[in-house]
C-alpha cells in the first residue's frame, strides 16, 4: 500500500471514529440531536467513502451517488445551519422543538437531493453558494471561540479557532484548487479534508462541553419553546 493511500485510510478512519463516538455523546450526554445526528451522518458518509475507495468503485456505483449526496448535505446545510443551531444551545440557550429538529434535517436532505440532481447544471454557482454559507458559518464559529475565551476556556477557544480556520481553508479550496502532484481521485486533498473534518468534530464537542459546564456552574438553563435570551 502506497503511503498516500495509508494516510487516506487513517484520515478517514479517524473521522469515522470521531463522528460516531461524539455524535452519540452529543445525544446521550446533552440531548442535542442536531449535532449528534449530524456528526453521525458525517461518520456514515466517511464509512461509505471508505468502502467506495477500498473496492475501487466507479462513478456509476450507488456508493458514489451516496457519497455525493452526503457531501452536499453536510456542506450546504449540515456543517453550516445545523451546526450553528446546535451550538446555539450553549451560546444563546436555544432549544429547538422536535418539529424544528426534524424539519431542518428534511430541509438538508432536500437540498442534498436538489444539488445531486441539478448541481452540474448550475455550474460554478453551487461552489460559490457553498463558500458563502461556509463564510457565514465561520463568522458564528469565531463568535463561539470568543465565548469560550471569555469564560476562561482558552485552550478550547484556541483549538476551536484552529479547527475553524482549517475547515475554512478546506471549504474555500474544495472546488477550486488542485494540489500539485495529486492524483485524479484527489487523494492528497482528501487526506487533509478528512483529517480536518475529524479535528473539527472533536474540538467542537469538547468546546461545547466547556460552555455547557460553564452554563451549569452558573445555573443557566436552555430556554424551552425555541426562545433565546438576549443577554446570553
């Protein structure tokens, strides 16, 4: 096995383990189904990607279609809107209803299917859209890191900031930059991307935990019925 293939394998396994492990922890420990299920979806996507690469499947394979769908699902809505809504549980005490939880995942699935069917026709517009939503998400994540810093969780603030910066680089180069020497499967790019996505999920879980524990220590509780406190 070539070194780059081994690194790809390790990066993908890293992301899969992080996604399933901390996705379940979000649900079990905090009842946060938005982040928990999104983490699990990313891990499922990585598992499909791993099998796809291992068997040398072609673009005609259903696994390729699934990989493309999962990719569009998370890049458009999952690690953007769903991520922000999930983190708002500890930044703004926002607790969405079950209907909202279900609705946003249905919306993400609809967007993923739309981009799967019509993305090629829309051309570069899709890539621009994905960069725009990532930039907007990055602005919130900068605020998230600042909140961590403000409560004294400086290590997690730095870690979350680094994860956000790395994720922003991956998102901004995804459709536009080809790494010199990379192969047709973009193996080098995906080594960096999978490692980064795993790092993001890892850091955001522990950063979330830090803010949650801080809120618990000062007896601040999430506000039900999708209200948020302006002074949070």
